[in-house]
């Protein structure tokens, strides 16, 4: 398929669908139960509280498909999973005002307040992103940057995982996101529980014809506290 023709037609369709998609995602977010008031590490038995942070603005995008399969596996394994679709929420980028002091209330009154308690209660944080210009999507990056306001409380042992998709097939192209993920975990003191890196998936839904959704499912299904 001609790339220019594909972008022209799909972007037009996406613009029409965006309004209804946002309404649906907002309604879904409202149905998510509030996390319990336990601190990280207070899981019962082999069950963990997991928060999945996605960064794709495409409802049926390839990285969102991986998230769906991961959540299915983790839920079947008995874990409690909450999902925050960053692209369907208003999260303002950090402005480095330092009002929070790296461990306090943020001056921004936005949807980060939805995910903040999820992150604090979570035993595991899963980052899900498509590659956008060789980096994490801006929507997910905004959420990660806002970790600054709860930095002190996040520096406790948690597990983490990365689910990532990209159109090209070069491992070198994936290196910047992998490096970012590894540096983030090293800084936070979090434990890598697994990664699913899916190259060669560009058009929406193409990841479904690969082994990567099953890999994401198996990763979720294999998790232990």
C-alpha cells in the first residue's frame, strides 16, 4: 500500500472516530474500581495489583492489542489489573516548577489524579507504547514525566514490564526505547518482569497476525508476586 495514500485515508477516518472514542474511553475509565489503600508489596498470596499504562491514540492499535492480551493473561493468573489509556485522558506535561518537591501535590489539576493512586498502590507497572519517531509516544511520556510528583513514594520495589510495537524491523531502531526503559527501572529500583517487542507491525491490526499477542498473554499469565 502507498504510504502517503494510507496516511491520507486513515487520518481522515480517525478524525471522525476520535470524538466517540474519547467518550467511550472516559465512560470505561469511570467504571474502573478504585485501588485498595494498601502500599506496594502488600499483595495477598501470589496476587499482585498491576497498573497498565498505554500510550497509543488508536483504540485498536497494535500496542493496545498487546495490552489486551497481557491483561487477559494476568487476570486469569489471579492478579488485579487496572488500565490507564493515556491518549484518552488529559495529562499535562510536567513544567518543572518543582512545586511538588518530588513528593507532593502537583499544581496541575488534570487526569493524572486518576492514575496517581493506581501507581502508588501497584506492585507492578506495565508500560505499553508504539514507537513514535524512535521514542515512547508523547501521551505515555507525559504520564511518566509526572512520576516526578510522587518520586519518593515510587522508589520502592515494584515489578515492571514493557510492551512495544514498531513498523520497522531493525533492532537498532528499538534501542532508544529499550534504553529508556532500562534506565527508568534502574533509577526507580524496579525489577524487570519481561518485555514483548513487536517489530514489523505498522497498519492497525497487523500485530494480530503475529505471535506477539500470544507472547503478551503468556507474559501476563506467568506473573507471580
